C-alpha cells in the first residue's frame, strides 16, 4: 500500500474517527432462542441547529500549498490515490464531503446513522454470548478489529493532514449545508475527538440487551437493537459507545492515534 493510499485511509480516520464502520454496520448473531424485536426507523442524520451569533474560529485550518480538491475531481482523486477496486469496495464516493461532515457531527450525538457514513459496511459478524447469566459482547469480537487498528497505527498523520487541508473547503461547505451556516467544521472535529478521548473506562465483557420494541411489523435488522445494560454507558455518545465496543486494547490504540491527529489539527490543548 502506498503512502498516498495510507493518507487517504487517514482522512477517513480523521473524518469518520476511524471507528464508525465497526458496529451498526455489522450483522449481530444473538444467543439461541432470543426473539427479535421490532424495527424502528433511524433518526435523522443531523439535527438542525439555528445559529444565533457567529462564534470565533478556535482551530483554523491553514491553507494547503496544493490546490484544493473540487467536487467534480473528488472521485477521480480518490481512485488515483486508493485504486479503483479499493474505492469501489471501501468508499462511498457519492456525496462524500457531506457524508464525512455528517458522520463527524453525529459521532458526538446519540446516533450515527450508517446511511450517512463515508465508507461501506464492514464485513463479518458481531456476536454476543451468555456469560454468568448475562448477555455480553463476545470476547473474540475485539480480535476482528485488530487488523484495521494496526493499519490505522501505520498511517502518517502529516500526510493525512495535508490531504485533509485539500479537502477542507468541500467539508466546510457540506457542514454549513447540513444546518450549521455559522459553525466551523474543524472546530467540531476537534470537539468530537475530545469527546472520544474522554470515553470512560469500563469493565469487560460488556453486558448488552435487546431492546423490546412492540409493533405489528417484524424486525428485519434485530442486530441494531442491542444496547448496554449499564445506563451510564448507554447514555454516552454514539462515538464513545463504538470505542467501547472495539475492546480495551483497540480503544487504547485508537485513542493514541486520535491524540496525534488532534495535535496536528488543533491550535490549543484539550481542556482538563
């Protein structure tokens, strides 16, 4: 894999915080005898927020010495950097900047709808198991994420940020069009990284349960209806809950990479 391809993956990591593809996209195999709940329509991708007064920019993005990417050239650039086959199997090229902006914003909210992700669904199965009378996330699940986490660790953050700067005008425009006309996308990205870095520690294995949703229509996707039994964990943001689900070792590795990324795109240290 070339350095430029790694940079593209890094942009996906910076934009989607590298983990948004790992849970809700995956088919979950429930324990035997578990009745599927009812389907619930996903929430809107982004909550509209009327801007009152225009805030100052906290983390300005420096102008890239290379020419910024135009929307018409984005798919071509992705193919050139990542390869046609990789783009076809990995990247959602349609409306890519909007997908990135929406995913970043949604990771700080209660839900991050998979329909808005800038990457395709991850193959494989997310499984649960019975442990001491409780349903928990299967221990072997974390091993499934390790190859991707190792790849993230090899990404050159400098190259990633250079490409991010070229994409930034498109990302800013998409963010404003989502309902934030007086907000700065990079500020929101830094804010979301801080939220993810603040993901609390948890005792593993994590207990989960199926949400019972009553209604006449049977669920076609019961695997998306699992939630944490611990209400304090279930109340976390979508991004924080994803980080918990990848396992403690992978979480530490991803937090380390997020710290590097933050240092490259932020002008101030995180609040303590």
